[in-house]
C-alpha cells in the first residue's frame, strides 16, 4: 500500500461518524473543496467516501483547498431542537520527496511535521475534532476550510472531513408527544434528562423546580398518607425524577455547564400537565337532627314521638330519591390523550373537629375509616362509571341515654373529602394517587334534654362550603 493510500485509510477511520439510529436526527450533506494534482492522479472535486468528505492525489505536486460546507437537515416527527452541538472532525496531510509539504485542518490545530535526510522526505499532518454550540432549527450549516500541499520529485496530499449535528436539550421520559406538544397526566412519573452529545466529567447541571406543584412521591393507604416533597438534585446529576400534582403548563429548565463547550446553556422544555375531567351528578348535605333508629327503621324525632337515639346529619336527597346525611356522586374521565378508563379514582376523607357530650370533649383527626372511604370503591376513570360517597356523622346514645340525662351535645365536626385520581403507569415508572378535588364540609349543631322527653335542637350551617381543585399541600395522616 502506498503512503497516500495508507494516509487516506487512516484519515477515513478517524473521521467516520456513528450511524444515525434514532428516530429524530440531523441528516448531513457536504459541498465544496477540490484536489489539484500535476503529473499524477487522481485529484478532482471532493466526494463522499465511507461517511467522510474529501479527496487526495499523488503526483509531482498535489494540493487540496476550498471551503467545505456541511448542511444539516432535521429529520423526524418531533420539532427540531432549539440548540444543537456540531462536531467537526478534519484531517489534512501531505508529504513530498526532495521538496516541501504543509497542512492546516481548518479547525486551528497545529501541523505535525516530520523530516528525514536519507531519503530527503518531509510530511505535514494537521487533524483534530472541535465542538461548537449552534442554534438548532430545521436547517443548520457550518463551514471549514482545510488545506494541504506537497511539491517535489513526488508528492501527495489529502483531506477528509466529517461533521455531525446533534440536539442539546432537556428530554422528558414519561410524557407523550402529540401534534400540539408533550402531554403527561397529574400523578404520572416524569424523568427529565439533559441529553448532551458532549457530556463529560466536570459538567454541571443546575436544575430549576418546575411549576404545577412538583413532588417526589406520595403514597396513600389506610395506615398513612405519606408525602415526599420535591428536592433539587445535586449539580452533578444530569437527570431528575418527579410527579406533577396540578394541571397546567410546566416548564422544565436546567442551566447546563459543558466542559467541552466551555459555556453555560439554558435548556428548557414545556409539557402540558393534564388532569381528569370531573362531572358532578349530585351533591347535597342535610342538617343535624334528632333521630330514632330501631333496626332498619329510622324516624325523625318530633315532640311526643319516639325517644331519639342520637343526633345525626340527615335529610340529603340524592338523584334516586334516597336520603342520606350528605352525599357526593361523580364521574371522572381520564385526560384526552389517554385511553378512557385506563386510570382509576376513589374517595377518601380526613376528619377533624370535636363532639362534646355533657362537657366531655372528643377530638377527631386522621383518616376517616379507611382508604378508600368505606362503602365506596376504586372506580374506572370513565364517564360510564359513576362513583358515590355518603356519610352520616353524629352522636349516638342508643341504650345508654339514661346515663347522660340531663344531656347536652355540641357537635362540631369538620371534614375534608377528597377525590383521588391515579393515571396509568408510563415509561418513566409507576404512577401515584393525586388529590383531584377537595370538598370542605361540616356537620355542626347542638341538642339538649333534661328528661329524654322534651328536646331542643339546632343546626349551625352544616353543609358543603368550599370546593378546591388540585389542593396543595397534599393531605397527610
């Protein structure tokens, strides 16, 4: 193998880029540059060979020159990135017998010159790889002007050049891309990663907290509602994981310092955080009333009637004509980008307040009953499946009224009823429950009797009062 052929082979291996295997990428096309040879061959305009652009030749004189233009065109269904890194690799070399040789790779690398006296031989080789930050878009172009020449009794010159353009961005695992952008559901896992083609030891990543109530984890059960707040990762971490707790539009941002680029780049991406659609079918709350309950027979107390066995919330009529203390009937449908019914939802309630019976006060806190709330279920997030919540708080003295007479009861219980939604798992991991809606309601009133025959009773504005979507902070118990 001749010196020129061997040189071109080495340069070709050094400059050959990796094949583009990803779905979204920049294709590249080259133009410009030529090789001029006297009394030899082959020479001519630069051509593409094994992924590299260039040419070379051997003769009495040989030289390569001209400006190479690499034009990158975005290919793929996703939008073109806002920022990208161009990697240019160039090798320029020449040799001559009984003459001179020079080279420059067009990237600023100094040539390496070698000489021998017997036979009188000189070679010059300049090569290197350089990185540059560019604005992305549908089309990007860069230029390089390498040159080399050899002149003598025999001489050779050759240039090989290759370039790649790769996105520099914050990529999100979990969200799915639609025609209008990225979408993720509240409660779905998100992993944000700085995708850098020039990642190196010493790079720094300064993440910002995204909007829409990010959190690290939330686990709910009868035994506890455990909330783990969002925390920024260390500057050595190129990724962070979290969930969104509120519907809206969030910006995920990282200030990325690149050692190889020697600069800091502000990288951002936006994602639509979608929540389920809620339809309310009936919401009603009764009043605190004296009731007499015997087996399945319930009688509202009236003077001269049966002795009351308790003081309960009562009188809410649902859409089917049934009577409850209070009730809430709803459907939830998954966000439009998900298959309807792929998620689930349920009711749970946190209790508070107190009841005072003859001066003895009982305070309430924590989960009311269980998670999910007793007599409810885990429902499919579909408009075809309706869920329902019913409650009847109060004070019960069945069979023991005589112990308390004369009796006074001050009933002041407060409740936070939650609709919890859980979307399907996504590519980033398992989903968690998120409180979609909070209903603040109360059952408040008082009653008294001196002898169990004559009674007074009053209700103090029992009912639903405030409804909040995506309450924050999350309930814990």
